[in-house]
C-alpha cells in the first residue's frame, strides 16, 4: 500500500504545474513549493529547526550548491548563541554604530519615562473603619467602598439607608468598642443594586432508591456603598492608656 501511495503521489507531482502546491491539487500558490523549503529563505533559528525536522521526518537533504551558504549561516548562529546562564545583551539587537544618549540628558530621561514609567504613589491609608451588623452577619465597612449584604427588603436603588448596629469603630489614633454596640454610632450607605448571587447547585441522592434531585439556587443580595461613619465621637475610646488605667484599678481592687 505504501508503494502504491508513493507512486500516486509521484504521478500527481509530475502532472502539476510549475506554481502549484503538490499537497493541494486545487489551490495554486504564488511561488513554487520548493521556495518554501529553501534554506536561503529561513532565519538561522528556523534553519536549525528545519534541519532537525529533516532528520526526524527524513526530508530531502540540502543541495550541494547551498551547503556553503548553510555552513556560513550555521556558524553565524553558533556565534550568536550565549551560554544558558548569561543574560542577553542590548548590543545583540542594536546596530554597532548606535550611540546611546548620555545618562541624565533629556533624551535619556525621555526613554526612561517611555519604557520605564515611574511607580504610582500608594493609595492613601483609610482614616476610619467600622464593624456593622446587617441581618445576622457582621461586615467590615470603610467609607468609599461597597459590600454585598443580604437582601434588604423595601430598599430601592439609590435609596439612602442608615445602619445603627455598629459593634466597633476604629481610627488611626483610637478604637471605640461597643458593649454590645457603640452608642449613637451610625453607618450611612446608598443602595446601588438589587441582584441575585451566583448559582449554587443542590444535588440530592439516595442510593438504591433511584432518587436524584438537581436544584439550582440563587440567593437574593443587595449591593450598598458606604458613604460615611458618624456619631461615635461621644463614645469613650479604648486606648492603650485607658486599658492600662483599667488594669491598674482592677489590680488595686483585687489587692
């Protein structure tokens, strides 16, 4: 069968036109098929890959009239290769007569600004945060950010709401710990969206009973944006000095 296939392929190639691809009898090419496999049209890296593929696939060897050019290109490629532990240099891709600008010059700074932009300053540290209870869950809220909570019934989009169950308020200098809540503290927010959470698959199965149930559930949730935290200033702050004083008083009472 192999001999019959090779004979058929040889007959097809013999009957082709000069500019026709032997692998596709109905699609003529813009140039002969031999030019695609010519070593002169390949880069050094592709040429080396071509030789490896020729050995593996047993393709026709390079003609004698092209061996000198192939040896020259292979020598240039061998000189270009670097040891695996050495990093590539900029001189590998720049011409020899290229003169880089002097460090500190406007041209040098322009190149650095274009290809190595300066890092952006870190965002400012948050001034205040709070722990608030919504429904039966606790959330850490920060002004300017948004959170997903349980569905707030009766709240429409763009409605302003106030959350009064504040368990803790923290600032840079002090902390206000509620017992159980911080008196008069309030978290102000705006309803942004009423939506459904990602689907959760609930699969029920009983062996030997031919019982299978596949149910999908999407929990209703609300997205709110925190606008501010107020009303905590009059509540006694819990600082290190206050804790030290409380500990000393407790020791004095116990002694």
